[in-house]
C-alpha cells in the first residue's frame, strides 16, 4: 500500500534536479512514492532522472514525448499516483529532511480533504518565510468560508500546489486535476475549484518546502507569449465562479484579483518581448470587457488610484477590428 504520492515535474532543470532528488531521498519511506515526470527536457535532466529511478527508493519515472507544460505534467503524475494522499513539488525546489512525514501526520490527525502549509522562499542567498494568509491554524473549516474578504489576501491568493497535501477523495471527485495545457497561473483555477467544491480544509504552521525564486529558466522570469495564459486561467476562475451558488458574494473577489494581476503585468510590461507586450494590452482590454461590468466598476472603485487609472485607461482601449489578430 502506498500512503503518499509525491508528484514532481521537471523541465530543463539539470542544475537544480540533484538537490531536489537528494531532498526527496531524505524524505523517503517504504510507503511513499515519488513520481518524477520529465516534460520532454532538452538538457541532461532525463539522464539525471533515469539514474534516480534506479537509486531513489520509491521513484517512478515518467517521460513526456512532447512538452505539455506544468499543468499537464502534474496531471500525468496524478493519473499515475497510487497513494492515499498526494502532494506536489517542483523540480527546482527542495525539502527539509523528514518534512513529508510531518505533513502526512498533520492531515491524518485533522481528517480533512486538504491541508495548506507555509513555505520558505529562496532568492539567491536570501531566505524569507511566506505564510498562508489564513489566521486560524490547525482548525478544520469549510474551504468556501476562506475565500473572502474581497479586499484582503486570502487562501485562494496563496495558490502554490506544493504548499499542502491532498486526500485521494479529491482525485475521485475530479477536484485535483489542473486545466490541461495552461503554461502559467495553472494553480489559480485549481485553488479556486478546491475552495469552492471541497468539503474541509485546514492550515498548519509547518515549514519544509524551499521555493527557489529567480531561476532564469522559470517561466515567471521569461516574457514570452506563454505568460499570457494567465488570461485563460482567470477567465476560467471568473466563469466558474459566476456559475457558483454564491456567485453574488464570491464574484467580486474573483474579478478584483483578475484586475490586480492584469495591472501587475502591465506595470512590468517592459520585460515582455514587444509583440507580446502589444498582445498583452489587447487581450487584457478584451478581458476587461468580458467581465461583469457592474462587478468590474466596484472592483476598480476599490483599488488604489494608480492601478485603477491604468485599468480604466485600458478598458477604454478600442476593440481590435474584426478579423485582425490581437
């Protein structure tokens, strides 16, 4: 019997994969499995993982023949997982020794659908602790009750899939898979779906995941067209929330968050390639027009003047002519 399945996608991370794998070895247990998904890497990552399959206890190596992105790689791992519980790790991050045993004990003790945890962010040699924006620790609650308030950071804004552990019944209910093919912001529709549809969750003050920021090969550092998938991701959040039984209460949070993300990307538009920057502005303007306009008005009124002005200006941008690509 497998108690815990750890899903670890890798893509062109030969520099960091050995650290990740060493940390998995320091977390190995007879009833743990580590599903190593190579998303068609073009460097030495596949060779590193092939060795790990032989040397790491519990390793299961799966290789994609075509690159599908992080969401698709995680779905491959979910489909292969046999554990009673599942968790995630990215191929350039690492763990404290014995962390997974503590994480598993926390969800077994609480008996809920999923548990969220804090993490350590690592940028070069700097370290900082990032906590789940949810004040009640070790208390089982309805996930839906942790979505609001609209104007504060909440658990749905802390979207890291690897900062937690999830019961298999979420897979059986269709709640743990990601939207296939999303290249960025794949955690956003996923965490919203969990909070709307799962029955119970808790937050614990457990540290053990070390999240590496500023990796040159990370998509968050690359200003190419794949970054624009955040629009598809948040369109899904807004659409699914609009169909929810509590849409009147929850939709303002979804729309305001979407606006904040658009403003964030526009505020650093210089990091995008020029054609992508133009496409970002065009697609964002269309996205604003797709939102429920009364909810959008309220969201803009609630934001600081700099972000609100930027978005109102974008909202007035003329729509592209029919047949003209954005």
